[in-house]
C-alpha cells in the first residue's frame, strides 16, 4: 500500500492527532471529538476481537442512527473486518437469513434484535469489556462494506464492495459527495441504507463534523441546519416532501442559508418538488445522483443543469450506461429501454453479490432493472422499473 492510500483505521488515528478536539460525530446530545472517536473505537475493536472478529470477517450491525453506529463501523475497520449494516427493526426470520449469508462472529445491536445462531452485543457492552484505548496494529479490511438488498424478490442478498477499507492519506478534494474538512454534514437518513452509509463514511474520512439525527423529523432537520450552521445535507424525496408540507411560516423560521450542498437520491423526485427546492435554496446547491449500491456507473446532475434538462438524473460521470431493447440492442437517443451499466474500462470490480446473480448482457453490461432513455446530449431520464417494486 502506498503512503497516498491508507487504511480507514490509520486515517482516523491521524485525524485524532491532527485535530483532537474538533467535533467528529454528533447525534442529539451525544458527541465525540476526533480523539474520543479514535480512542473509543480502539476499545470497541479489542472487545470485538475478544468475541472472535478477525481480519476479513463481516460484522453485522443492527443499530439505529446513533454515535454508536459510527463507532461500531470504525472499530470493525480497525480489525480489518467489514461492517454489514442491517435495519434495527428486522424481523427475526429476515435477520437469520442475512446472518446465514454474512456469517458474522457477532451481531452488534440493541436488545430486541436477537438471532438464535449468533450472540448479540451492544456498543456499551463492548466499551465496558475493554478499557485499553491504545493504538492497534494497522489492518485493512479486504471489503469496505456489505450492505443488504432484497430488490423485488424479497430474498436477501449482500452486495460486497469491490473496494477495500482504505482512503486517501490527505484528501485531494471533496470527493464524490462534495464534503470538505470544514463542513458540518447533516445525515437524517437511516445509516443501514447504502447512500447514508457511504456519505457518513466520507464525512469522517474527510475530517468533517458529521451530525446524525436519530430519526427524520421535518422541522427538526431545519432546526439542526440553522443551529449548527450546516453546510451539507443528504435527503430523499419523501423527506423533501415532508419538509415542504410544513407551514410556510415554520420553514421561514429557520435560517438555512449556510447550506452549500443538498443531495437527493434513492427515489424519483417529482419535478414540482425539485423546482420548489431549487427556488428555495438555489440551483447551485441542489445535487442529484443516480446509481445502484453496485456502483458500476453513476450519473450526477446539478440544479442548474436540471433546469435546462427538466426531469433528468444527469450525465454519466463514472462508468458507462446504455439503454437496450428486449433483444439487447443498444437504443438511440429518445427511445425508452432497459438501462445497463458497466464499470469503466481498466477499473477493478465494484462489487460482488452474495446470494444473487446479476442480470447481464455480453461484455460486462449489467442491469439493476430500471427503464429510461437518453437525450441527444447524454442526459438520462428514468421512466419505470422492469420489475414491480414499492419504493418506501
């Protein structure tokens, strides 16, 4: 490993040395600075090792939004293990099915998320079991993350990241998510979903102040932005709709002019709602991303671009995409077909499925089941899904 790329554990260690008192993660009244996050995750990592977690293992994490969720992930990375997040509300049968795939030595969760085949332990239990907060041997997780997905089949699968648990030693820029070290980033989305998970990882790796909300509350989200002078936020269209349904005088009560970036993704956004947010916070603030957890390819569109290409999810910025007909033939601009993606030539695999098989064409093209079309300028528009799916 070159010095320009280091393990996530090493990155947190360096941030703790460079800015020990700077806030790292907050959730409600709970808050840790970078030294506190580093020291506590050293203790949690040792306690997890005593539970049998080792290099290359997966650690199932079924916690609600909390500082503890972040601690559990970074402790796993410090051991060279892979966080495998699941909903903390999973029924027992679904949890058991995921555990059968993930095969974790332990499940980190609150009481109530129990599995017959694995022991459950909470973050506070792990902290109580070890008071040694000294640095650990540097290890790199072979797989960065292993989120779950059931798609339209209802059968769980793990999507194993093709990237190891590494990051830049010195970030060369704000990265895909546009997060800088001086940002205050608000995350109201559930951390067990891939978008929120990836964004929170990026915020900590950049050295920003990550602010998690225990659950989404429309007015509470505006209050967090105003009180903390937040510069970055992640939303999904349902959240945007609930914020917009607040009384106008309620929205006006909060100064959100500090926002520089507002991402929305994970579901189609009604054009009227997107336009309302662009008018409210500015076209240079609103950003949209379309991709799958599989991350073969990504489109991005700014609010300014969207006004000129209303309804689009953007141009392809990473990897490749095309639309095809039922026979697998590539379609010209303006014709609706199934969207296929593949990673950029010469780049490593972005994921592997555990418990599923990709829908593929020849030459590495894969589909996530979405339907859409490209315009003549290469902007993608989503139309539907090949299979029936309920977006929640």
